[in-house]
């Protein structure tokens, strides 16, 4: 008894009971998404509000106290240490009060948390959360919650479609939480406009010829969206073919300028395999139908060198090169001035255009129809629900 009390006092945990591992019927909404929220962690800071259960694969339950701080660290192999208690991975954390949040590394999460082993003896964290609640944590970061409701509703449908399209039960998680997919930052920043946009479009997704589309979106297209095939070589369908956009022209990202020093350009092509020591000129070699650069040609003392515009943009993004929609390149002192339009990859919905359409009085269906022409808004049916069912590993 004294021993158990010691565990309770020192580790602020106790073994609760043995039971079945990870029951499959935990959430009220069976349509959940698994979001990779942290990777390669050597330490996680956990803050509880109400009591939290930690469940190991054998079904052993531990209880973490409410209003407490815990440190989670890799314990080598398939072991994790929560404070000093060793548990076998993967560990599931869930709040005693179903609606309460668990705070990890300063961010609040409402779903069930899975601590899993990652490479190099580190930890990965996956949150499993009902799809609609996940969207509450996407919209404020992918669009501003202060934007008009119809634009937020269009974003909710696009983000929901994008999330469903990403679901893959055979993988460790369905979607990441950064800009490479769509940004998700947990459940802290809930706002009435966001909740209303998600709830009023609940279950609505975009389909074309009966198939869910990859509902790409980006900040600003600069007057014309581009096709999914020219951006990534993906199979072309009508809703992702690209469209003219008269709506985003007042956006601050509609046009931009970027200065890049010659020596940076030279070092970039050297990394790409060029042996050049002197740069003579830079030009766009090939453009796609929307006017975006496909390839950039560098003429140097050791001949010509061509680079995919996508790589060029990725490399010089921090110099203010916001897109591959480069319309002018001007040689200036010790470098080049690039003038261009739009921000982002340019495929699918232009968020700043969507905002303006909503200001102009268009509803979300009109907005979606403009940016994904031919796509139909349909409700998620049972088959897609199955894709989102809990997967236990
Ligand atoms: Zn646009």
C-alpha cells in the first residue's frame, strides 16, 4: 500500500485497471481522421486539464492527474517514459471528460492522442479526432476566421474534401498538420464564424464523375489558376483544369517583386550540378497555359542550364518569389529583379478570390463552382465513412 502511495505521489499516476486495448467504439462520430501532429520528438511537454488515461497495448490503464504537467520521453526501443513511469508503445492518451483538451507542447488537442515510436529512437504523436472537429482547427489557419462566412464555407468544403482524399488506412496517419497538406493547430482557436462554416456544410464534399477530387487551394492565383497536371503532372480532370479569376486583383499578393543576387542564383545552379562560375542571363524557358513558368534557363560561362520552375520557386521563396507566375525578369546591379503574380501553387481554389466573391454576395456553392468547375457538392456516404473508420495497430 505504501509502495502504491509512493507511486501516486512521486509519479502522479497509478495503474487503474486491465482491460481491452484501444476499444474501437470510442468517439461519438465514427468518421475520424488521424493527424500527424508531432514527429521526431525527443521530449514532449504534456499538460492535463481533467484526468487523462494512458492506455498501453496490453490494455493496462494508467491515470494522469488533472491540472498537472508531465514530460514524455523515449525510453529506448518500444518504451516511452511518462515522467518516470515506463510504458510500452504505442500509448493512447484520452481525457476522462470526453470534451476536455490535452495540451501538448503548448497546443490544445481534443481528440485521442497516440504516442508512437518514430525513427532514431524518437517519438511521433498522432491525434485521432472526428473529421468535423478537425476542420475547426484547420479553417482559422488556412483562412482568417474574420473572412466572410460564405468564403469560410467554401474553405470548409475544400478542406473536408482534401482531408477525405488523404485518408489512407494502411498508413500510420491520414494527414500531416503543416503547409505541405493543410495547416492544423489543434482545438484552441475556436471562433463562431469557423464553427458556423463547418457545421452548416457538415459532411459536404466535392466530387467529379462520382469520385472525390483532390480539392487543392492556395492563397492567391494572380488572375488565373493553373492545371493540376502542369503543377504536379497529376491526371487532369475538368475541376482542376484551371480558370480565369477576375476576383483577386485587389489582393496584396496579386503582384510581387523579388530581388535575387547573382551570387545566390549561381550557387543555386551549382547545387543543381552546373560548373558555372559566371552568370550571363536568366529567362523563362517554358510556360504553361496559365502563364506560369515551367522551366527557367540560366546562360553561364559554361553553357546553358535549365531548372524546373517549381524547384526555383521553392529555393527562392524566402527572397519573396511567391509563385512560378513570373512575368518579367530584369537585370539590375549584381542581380535580377523578378516580377510576378499570385502566392502559392495556383491549383484549385484561390482563397483571396473566394473572399472577394463572398464580399460580392456570391454563396459558397457559386465560389466552389467557379474554382472547381464541374465538381458536384455531395454528402459523404457510407463508403467514404468506412475510409475514415478507426484503424487500430
Ligand atoms: Zn485568384
